[in-house]
C-alpha cells in the first residue's frame, strides 16, 4: 500500500518499542494516549496555540460517556525547533507510552514520520510535504502540493500574469513544492524571471527586493513563515516593491502587512465550523486548524471502531481503519476529503485575500 522510508534525517535515539499500556482498574476505561508535538513558543507559537484550541474543541465535541476508551492528549512544545521535536518524541515513547502521535509542519512532520515507522506508532500530521505521509503508519491531513499548485496556476491565468518571480525559504517542503511548481509553470507558458531562495534566519531582504524589482515580474510568489514573512512585508513596503504578491498558506498565518494580497490555502473548514471555532477560542481559524480537529477525531473514531474497550488495538488495525474513511462515512469539517494510497488526506484548495486584516474567500 505504501512505500517505506529508508534512512533517517536525524538520528533518533529511540528503542524499537515502548512499555505496554497499564491495565485499567476495575470500572475504569482503558486509556489511549496521543502525543502531540507543536510549537507553543517561538516564531510559530501562535499557530501551535491555535492547533491546541482546535484539539480542545474536538475533545469537547465528542460525547466522552459513549466512548469505549479514555483519551489522553499529551501536548509538548517544540518551539519550531527540530531538536525539541526529537526530545518530545523520546518522551512520548519512553515516558508516556503513547498509542499515536500528531505533528505540525513539514520538517517536524518528517522527523515524526520516521519515528512512527521505526516504532510502529500511528502518526497524523498537517504539513506541506508529501514526504510526511510516506511509510505505513503515517497520514498527512493537508492539501496535496499539486492540488494547490494547479489552483495558483489557474489564478495566474485569470490575472493574465506572464512573468513570475520566486522568493522562498529553502527547506524540504518548499523545495518539494518548487520541484513541481516551476516545470508546470513553464509548460503553461510562464516565464520565471527570478528564483531567490533564502536560508533561515534571514533578517534583511533589501538586496532580494532590489533583484525582484530589476527582474520586473508581473507577480511575486513567496513561500515563507514568520518572522521572515513579516520582515519581508515591512521591507517590501519600504522598498516600494509595488507588485502583486501571491503565496500558499502563509498569509493565513500572518496577515499583517499583506492587505489586499491573495493566497492559495486549504479550506479552513465549513463556514459553521469557522464561526464555532472563533466563538470557542476567540481566534480566527488558520491553515491546519480544521485539519487537527478532523485528524484527532479520525484517530479516536478508528480506535472506537476497531477496539473492544478492554484491550488496545494494534497500530496496524488503526491504520487500516483510517484508510476506510471517506466523505460519506466520516463527518468532516471540510466539504470533502480523499485519502490516497500514500496516506495523504487531500482536502479542497481555495483562494483567499487579506481584507481588513483578515483572510476571506476571494470574490466573497
């Protein structure tokens, strides 16, 4: 069904398996533990807090009394630092004895997927990379890069853009995106007039902005995250770079400084879910908010469907059960979703614009 990953990006000092789940006391439900590694501090801390609220809302929306198992979420901060992700995974395995894991973003997701394969633990991620889903035990609940690329190209055609300038963070998931994006653009007759990667941390984009201006593109495509995204927005204005900027997902994380700009993103869920999340959390949903909500519910529903409430189902049983889910038998916060044979849970892509400081559907 799936390809297995060979080799590790980082050396994980992990044993091949953890301790068995503790036997519950009489009249007490068997516990299922889910370890979650997200950034709660650091440059993407605001995104991790958003995911944390989404998980809390999902738990409250589930009728706990009707469940066969008791579910415990163990949420650890990785500060958007891969080394801390490794530390969290070691804790999940050796101390917490988790039955499943969740992760956010491509680099952390890739590390977690390798951990999941090595230790045969089900992994649900929300990341921008197909690499995260590789291996039997991994699922990536996010719009597939190719789905988004086609949506952006369609928008470029509508706007009659011909010359494209790229500036992007040189990391795995972005390079994967570019590997497909550039050839498709060229096949469609677009001209790439600037290709500018940068390495984190980058704090001064003045030279890059001048290169873009000299290339005279019709549109700039940017792929970045805070704090670099926010810095570029400020310096772009200071440098009079008066050219439309388009991105994928990113303006939804940091809309400040991007008023009027358009970006492609996974749907953040049906309108009633978005309203409910805002009312519950006081926050606007962002990329991966709905995915974390659905991803946790998929894990829980799989355990409930397969298990007897007394013993813990195997990871293999949970993986096979998740593959059975579709838009007809699983109530998703998205209009539809599809799970491919690699474990990518693809959802619709939409175009949004920053309007009055908030993301809204384009043409809404």
